[in-house]
C-alpha cells in the first residue's frame, strides 16, 4: 500500500504542478494559456469547469484504488465479457434515450424513463471493472510497443500509470472572429449543460460580434483523465490512450510547450491521435476482433465522403472570408450543415468557431493543416510507435518541428 501511495504522490507532484497552471486553463486565449481577462471572458464565468474541485474529488479515490485494488496483471475471458456487456449497455442506453425523446407525456414515457434509468444503473455497476480492464489492455500495449518503461517496483504499470474515469467529460465554448477562422478564445465548461445554457452562451458571445460554438469532447486531460461514458468500445480505448499520451508528454518538451502556439497545440493533439489510434487498433484486433463497435466495410465505395466534403466546406468558407464576404461564408456553411444533417451527420452548428476548434486536430475532417499528413509520414519513416514518439517528444517549438521534418526528408509546409 505504501508503495502505491508513494507512486501516486510522484504522479501527483507533476499533476499538482499542472493543476496550478490549469487553475486558469479553463481559458485559452489566441496566444495560448492565460492572459488578460476581459468582457468576453465574463460570458463563460457561470459555467467554467472547476478543475481543482474535480481533482480533489478524484485523487483520493484513485490513490485508494491503486493501493487497495492493484491493476490487473492478466485479463481473463470473464473480464473481456464485462467490457462487451458495458458497451452493449451503452448502445441500449443510446437507443432508449432516443425513444424517450420521441415520446410525449403519459404512461409510455414514464415506462421508457424507468427502463432508461435501469439500463444506466446496470452500466454503472460495471463501470469500475470496465475501467480496470481497459486500463490493463492499454497498459499492455504501451509496454509491448516500448513506448513507456515500467515503473520501478511496479512492472505492471507504465509511467505515468494509465488512469482514467469514464463519465461525462467537459464541453468547450470556442470563439473565433467572424472575418477569419482562428481560435480567439476557448473555455472548458462544466459537463451536463442544458440546451438553454448552451444557447445562452453562444448568443451572448455572438452578441459581442464573434462566431461561437459549444462542442462536446470525447475526453479531458486531467489526471486521472476523463473518458466519455457514452462512447463506443473502440473510441473509448482510443481515448484512454490519447489522454494518457498528454499525461506522458507533459513531462517532455513537446507537452510542456503545448500552449506555446497554435501549431504546437496541433502537433501535440495529432501525436496523441496517432498514439491513440495505433494502441486502440492493436487492442481491438487482439481482444475484440468481432466487436460491432469497430465498424467495417462491405467493400463498396461510400455514397457520401464526409471527410472530403468537410474539407471542401472549410476551403470554400476560407475563400469567401478572404474576399471579405462574411455573410456569404456564413450562409454557405449553414447550407452545407443542412446537407450533412440530411446525410445523417448530426452537426448542430457549422461556423468559423467550429472549424477553429476542429482544425486543432490536424487529422480531423475540419482541418486543412499539413501537420496531420506530415506526422503520419514521420510515423511511417520511423517504423514503430516507440521510435515515432522518441523522435517527436523532445520538440519544443515549431522551428524544431520543421527541423525534424527536414532530418527525415519530409516536406515542410507552413500551416
């Protein structure tokens, strides 16, 4: 137990340092973390995510869990069955919630509400074990990839330990100028905001002359990290590895310079995307090869290429904005949003702020940054996940990033 508490104290030392930095990191300005607070910031004062309060509630739980319930050393078929059942319930909950939202008042609605609550209770009972199993699977793959060394005296753990909780993660309020696609401000918001609260936040920022959007997130890089409890199985494993990557990189120059510039944020997020993608693929292939949440293809060409269509939308919107046609660009994006909805993509808002947020993830369909293809090329050239991370983790600036690309013969393209 003392070893586990000591381990947690070591992790928490870095985490507390991070928390001290992040007391104001529910606000990210155009030039990075922190900065002068102004009237625009007051819009989000009501709803910002309280990191310190969240950490206070989680660190003790995680420390005791680590001390009293050691991580799994070997995953059994029963463990895997628990994970499958958890995500089967996730799908059942989504369908039940949809049915409930379609139903009016009366006995039928009450029955649906009771069923939905029962499903959520069943899922919650499975959550702690599901978290332990996924953490073990991700840990195993990180060890196999050589990405991280085992902890001294704890060979069943990597550094930092894979630690997360599956619950509803925070959302973000993103603000961009109307005249261009650029993240001017981002605030991290409390989970579970109502539709009215979301609408008020967007309306209040737009009343000040900005484009804005409140977007959900799939996870959040506290420690333990937060993973969405409504996601599918493959996405959850991906998110666990992605969010772990941010914790790992926090102790490296790359993560330490996350807020240095827009480009450094994009590099960090894309590196985490690659780690999450590769780790998730390895876990799913070995342990859940027939999982319905992996998706699949019958070989037929897709009737609607979402990625291509979204990139086309981004490029055309930027072209209209560059010509000063703000009204035309906004009308075009709304027209395209309706097209996406008709094709089954439930995009609530599509505007400058949407692209400013999703553009930070260089492999996102909403991004036109070359960073995604560049890092994919670096991954291919280095030959393994371990070599890829070793090559990129010491990059502390965009100039160093470009120098790394030159060393590997990858073409530099300034975003």
